[in-house]
C-alpha cells in the first residue's frame, strides 16, 4: 500500500498545465489546498491560467523535451517551496497522418514531449524527492491510446505505450528501494481539450487524415469528459492508492479484452472502425 500523503500546504508540480487535462489537475489541486508549480511551453497561456487560480502559484514556462528546462523547473520548485509532494508529468501533444508521411521533425517532437517529457520529469524530480525522504507521488499521463494503438496517430500511440512501460519500471524501482514515493499511471479516454487543434504538420493534406481528425474533434466535443471531472476521478484514485488511474474504464476495458485475446490466440489485431 502506498504511503498516504497530505495535500493541504504541500506542493504539486504540473506540466502541460495551461490547457486540457492540466487545467483540471491544477484546479483540483488548488481546491485541496496545495501550492502549485505550473509548467507549460506556452508562456502567455500559462501565466493567464495561473492568474485564475485561488492558490499560491508559481508559473514556470518550460519545454519538457529539454532536460535543462525541466531541471530549471525543479530548481525553482525547491527554491520557492522547499519540496514537491505531487509531480504530474502531463504535457502531451498529437501528431496524425500515415506513418510514412509524418515528417521526422513532427514524429520526434511528439515522442519528445509525450515520452521524453515524462522521462525528463523523472530524472529531475525523483532524486530530490528520494533525498527528502517524504511521502510523495509521481503521476504519469499516458492514455487509453497507450493500450490500444490506432492508425493515423502512430507517434501518439507509440509514445503513450512507452509511458506505460516506463511508469511500470519506475514503480518497480521505487518498490525495490522501499521508497515512500508512489507511482500512478493516468490513462484517460476522451477529455475536452485542444489536442486535435493542430495535429497535422506536413501530413494533413490526406483526406483520410482530415476525416479522422474531424471525427476525433467531434468525439471530444460531444462525448469528452471535462478536465475537472477527469481530475476529480484521478485524485480519487490517488487517494485510494491505486496504481492504475482509469477515468474512462468503459472506453478501455472491452477493447482491451479483445486485444489481449487476439495476442494470446496469435490472431490479427482487432479491426478498427
């Protein structure tokens, strides 16, 4: 059982804080009385959002793909608040198109943010949290896309699968050390956000890609969970000490059962709609 933590008066760091899931996590942490260190590559949006929160907040423009930028984020968190209790490695973006049409730069950027950002967060924060020796939590944002790959978004699928693997490795490593730091994997389904606002790069002229992106936008608009409800469910799972944080089990479990059955029976992957 993960060591319980106290929210009131402690510090949460949230990357990708200026939009989507990050805003919900920040508002929920503020409601629980936490001090906030908010990070995002969009400095203007970050500062504007931070100003809306009723909490002691430090906004730090950060490019999570750059180790030195994330290290500077950790430095500022410890300098301002003296420690970190909750780290949400949450920053993410989308890249769509046929795998062979997505430019190397676009592919690498998606992998760098979605996976590299999590790894850089672990490298910069975990050693200090271990040294402090206090109860804490690392929450890595993957996706149901980290269990169910999709055509036309292979960089996203690959990066989120990698986050699932990295998070389980980290969980095992901290257990080996009998650490008071726990790990959670956050794997949401559709959440209202702008992740599909600019997913194309050089692969957006393909009609199949355009149709797919419009379908995903409609899905998020019509059926997406609000960031605040997603955050409420995530924190409920953290409180319960659950490693797996699945805000949308109804979207994941039936399809995952089919996928696992296909693997075990050495069948072709289940058909996509």
